[in-house]
């Protein structure tokens, strides 16, 4: 047997896709013809620990394009959660 389609979930998915499509106009910048959905430039995160300033993230830069999946990886304490 084929699995039953959940009509309410399918309708919600269709509405969500239509809403996203309305906002994909000229709002998103493009690089090499690809739409940028997230751009970070020179991100710095510092915090004070006792008498010392700790730099958790130092001038991070990246872009995420439409359709990309992104994972943030690194050693323990390298600032993944902070980012």
C-alpha cells in the first residue's frame, strides 16, 4: 500500500512555498548568479572571563546560498555555539 497523503500538511507546505516565492524577488543579493541567503562579514565575539578578554570568534566571514546545507564544525571551545 502507498502511504496516505496528509492533505493538511500538503496544503501548509504549498502555502509556505508560495509565501517564500513572493519574497525571493530582488531582495536577495546574488553572487555569480546564485542568491545569497546569509552573509557574515568580519564577525567578532569577545567576552570577559575574570580579568581576561576571550575572543571566541575572530573576524569570521562566510556566505550561504539558496539550496545549500551548512554545518559548523570545530574543536571544543572554538566558538561554534557562539557563532
